[in-house]
C-alpha cells in the first residue's frame, strides 16, 4: 500500500523524447510526493504490474496509484495493455489515463469502452504538460479517493 506522501505514477511510453519531456514536466511541477516510474512498452508494463522478470522484487515495482498509458507502442499497444489490466482482478482498480497524441474518435471511444478512466492528448509545450500534471495530481491525489491494494 502506498501512503499519501508517496504516490506512484507509472508512465508507459515507448518514445524516449516523450519520456524525457514527461520527466521535465514532473520536475517543473516540484511535487515531491509523486514517484514517477517509467517503462518502455506495453509488455514491460505488464511485467512491472505482474512483478515478473527484472520487476520481481516489490521495491522495483511497487503498485502504481495511477497509470499514464500511451496508445501507439510496438509489441503491445496501449489498448491491449488497458484490456489486459482491466481483465485482471488484482489490477483492474488502478485508474488509467490514456496520454497520447491520438485524436481519433475511434481511439477515444475504444479506450473508454476498455475501461480507461480518462483520455488526455499529449501537449506539445512543456508549460502545458506541467499544467496537465498539476491537474492530474490535484484531481487524482488531492480530491479523488483511490482504493488501496
């Protein structure tokens, strides 16, 4: 179980530039109670969540309080990951925000049908990303009540 002072966000993002962009945005937010964890693709996300392989130690893969999930990834795309998480009784209560460049109505609709909690378009400016991170923190960790595992 994560304490209120140590919220874990798992970012599932295959693009290294977007990972660095997210890290910079989180740093600029200066939110000390959030521990950002990053995995590079959908398969790695499932290994993290199921504590398989290099993630078999709980210290390396604490249960996230929130997942930021890209849609367009190789090996296992975001919608496949979403479907797998929401079909797993141990994982399905974790809120998932689709954080993607996709603006396709099909992607938005399918994401919600598969159980996404929210759908947010990736911003192009760091200031916009900082704003989004602050709003995510305010809603998901300050206002909303999350289940504990």
